[in-house]
C-alpha cells in the first residue's frame, strides 16, 4: 500500500510541475506578489500561484521606501506600467512607485519619494554567477531576477499587471 501511495504522490508531483510550467506559456499573469521577508516573487493567474522566483532587493530591504537613495524597496500596491527592453540591467518592468499615498507621505516629511523602481535582470558588472548573486540584496531599491527568469517573465507579464509588495 505504501508503495502505491508513494507512486501516486510522485505522479501528482510530476503532473503538477508539468502543468505549472506548461501554463506559464499559455497564460498571462494577472497579479505579481513580492514578499520581501522571504525574498520571493510569485506570479499568479486567477488566484493560483504559477511560479515563485528568488529575488534580490535594495541593500536595506526592511521597511517601506521613503526617499530617494534610501536603498529600500517600496511596499504597497502598484502597477507594472511599462516594459523597458534596453535597461542597464538587461530588461525591466517599471513599477508605478510612487503612488498617491507615497507622494503624500513624502510631501508631509518634506522629502522626495524617489522613483524609477523596476523589476529587472542581472547586474552586468557582477563577478558572481547569476544564482549566487540572487542570494544578496544589491539593488538601489529595485527587484532583481536572473536574465533567464526575466526572459520568462517578459513573455507572461503585460503592462497594466498589478503588483503587491509585502513586508
């Protein structure tokens, strides 16, 4: 009986993995969720997680971005509003930071909220292999994936896709 259960679990695992990879080619993502505390980014379609990516962020990953140059990745709800094919970091998606709330907070504090926050590929100046570089927070507040992962995301994410960035 254990032998049969093991094989059924193995088959389900293979089918689920095949389904999730096949579905990446067949659907457009309708939500991206970043969890800063676990350094992960999930791409979703109709409430289902299709894939999870390991991400690198700003040098100061804790807390919400307040001002330009603070090395923090923002937190909140935004839109991936356009793609940039000629990014300095391979390819990128622009995140609509700062939103109205961010602008009000910055104005009240008398500071600039900064901007030009992206999901982008690898640092071309890095001496580390891509997967090794993903273990470190090295951006200026952006969200980084490998170039190979960016190629995959480029095919499945369209401008206008919402992104939620959680602490």
